[in-house]
C-alpha cells in the first residue's frame, strides 16, 4: 500500500510470479528511489518506477529482518537466523556464512593458527598492525564507520555502524584520515593544507 499524502494505492503482490505469499518482513527505500520488499521465507521484490523484479533463486529460505543499501548500490539483507545476503545491482546474489570470515574456529589458539596459515609468515606483523589501525581509524567498537570503509563490500558486519557517507566519514580518525576517505571516493574537507606529506601511522 502506498500513501502519497492524499490517497492510498494498493499494489497486489499476489500477482507477482515467484512470490508465494504476501507477507512482507522488511522494507527498504534505496538511494535510487527503488522500494525493496523482503518477503517471508525467501523472495525479495524490487519495485522501480517502471519495472518490478523478483529475486528468489539463491536466496535463503529464512525470514528477512532488515535491509540496507550501500554506496555501490548493493542491497544487504539480514535474517532472523543470523544469515546475511547481498544483492548487487546486476542481480548477482551472494550468501555469507561463517566460511566467509578468516576462520570458523572459536578457540583463540586455533584461531591464531588458522589465521596465520592464511598468509606468509613475513606478513604476520604488518597484517596485525593493519588490523589494529583499521580498528582505531575506521571500525570503532561502539560505532564503526561502515559507510566509509574499504572493507564494506566484503564485511558480513556491514551496517553495524552508519552507512551514510557523510555520517560515516565524520567517524574516520587519525593521521591517515584523508587517504582512507580517498580510498572510498570521499574528499576530506577537513584535510590540512599539504605540508610535506601525510603523517605516518603508528600502532
Ligand atoms: S564495514 Fe565491517 S569492517 Fe568496515 S567499519 Fe563496518 S563493521 Fe567494520
């Protein structure tokens, strides 16, 4: 049902092919003005001004609880069972699970060994520094800057913090702020005038 300020108009979802029920679990109006409906147990409907698409193949048979879009036009869907799915603008669907992280291990010793095996020994120090920097500059524990994060496209926790570019950019801290914002296509309006190069990160 849509209300334009004066009257209601009904959109009969029952007529859509591939949508077995009319129960909408999540709603999103994306940055392009498209309305996304997360239907109960599976299908996702995208209603654009001149067309309607139904996504069903490859989506989990689970209850959608939340949908957000990002700066790349991807739509992210979370599910009641903890799952996460991404629909790209070209219609490609990716379902994320524990295997998409560095490891599914939970014991700290096993995690250390599993992550260490993912890279060569000579990279262990720099990778651990980069992870620390990322946590201090961008992925803050209380409010991560998801909308200004270079890992957003691959992060299953995207959306934990603000996805709005301006709001997220304000959260990015540290001497590498200008470079980090530049990597996601944001100009740093607070950048100081160039004076012999950017400061060097320190742990
Ligand atoms: S997208 Fe992921 S890694 Fe980036 S800030 Fe958000 S939670 Fe952290």
